[in-house]
C-alpha cells in the first residue's frame, strides 16, 4: 500500500500519464489500423480521452475542488466501462457502439416532436419528420430493429448498468463510486453542503457563509486514489490485450519499458 502524500501521488499520477501516453498510446505518432480491427482504434481513442480526464482531475484536486473532480472521476469510470465493452472484439458490440450517435439524435428528435404536439415549438415539423425517417432508415439498414416488433427500430442506448453488470470488477466500481459521484454530477442537494460554512452554532441551512474554497478532505483523498487506480487498471488490461492480440502496435524499444512500468504500477496500491 502506498504511503505517498497528496503531492507525491499527483507527481506519480503525472508520471503515469506521460509515460503511458508517450510509450503506449504513442501520442503524436501515426497509426495504421487494418480492416477488421477498427474496434482497437476506438479503444485507444477512448483511453486517450481517459488520459486527459485524469489530468483534468488532478488539476481540480490541486485546487481543492474534490467535489468537481468527482464528476470527472465518474467520466473516467464511464470510459473504462466503454473500453472494456469494446475490447472483447465482439463485432456486434462495436457496431452498437458506433451507432450510438444516431440513436441519441433520434431519441432527442422524438422528444422535440412530443413538445411540438404541445405547441411548445415552432420548428419546421415536415423537416423534423424527414430527419426522423432518415435516422430510422439508417437504423433499419444497419439491422437495429426491435426483436419483438420488426416494424419498430431499436433505439435503446448503452447503459452504465448494462456495461458494468457484464464484469465483476466494473460492477464493484459501479456500486462503490458511480452512483455516489452522480450526486455531484446532478447537483443533488445532499452534495452541496460543503459550500455553506456554518456560522456559530446555527445549522448551515439557516445561517452560513458561501465558501467556495472549502473541500471535503476525505473525498479529496478518495477521488485521487480511485482515479489513479482506475487509470492504472485500464492501462494494465489494455496492455495485456494489445500484447496478446495486436503486439505490432507496441514498438520494440518500448516493450521492456512498458513491462517495467506494469511492475511499478503493481507495487503501488492505493486504498479505495
């Protein structure tokens, strides 16, 4: 278990980001993805985003914004689930992942149409119907139709619960952190007390000073530890997958270094 203080953990985290992005993600280096392995393009891109999310989390923690950093940790968890969802090479999963923007846009247009019926919008209804039919046509062409009623399109979006429930470790993270982080994402009133500093003996619902410099120190430590752990686990699993399936994506001069980096990560455990 690591005995690092906060500053040392952040320094270690930045070391991880730099080494992983340069030696593993090969930032600023051309990629060539052969036909049939497009899913790995999406997996690597998601992990690149995860690296930026992790760096942004560290910046917030450095500025004592643990509550806001928890929101980014939620996104890191979401990304880790999408990565694991994709890298099992199931072509149907890749296909479903790639069609999500169409489903999302269609769901939005369905909502707009409902509001049109209430007279809440003066939009171009014929143009709206045309766009809906166009998107429904894309889904039908790609085979996304309701299993029970083939005349209807399948508009079901990927869910966090659905992805998490396919893996025991992901599900444990979902239970421990995702729902809790959602309180901060959706500004649940129970997560907002930190901004109201109590005045004397009065409860902070009656008398308070708005204090934007306060943060929950326990939450601060938790977010830092969990973000390092999730990022590290995602890297370790991806490294193994690529070593097993796409070894050509790892340069010869980086292979031993990445193996040594994996050992460093294994020797640093952070309490969750």
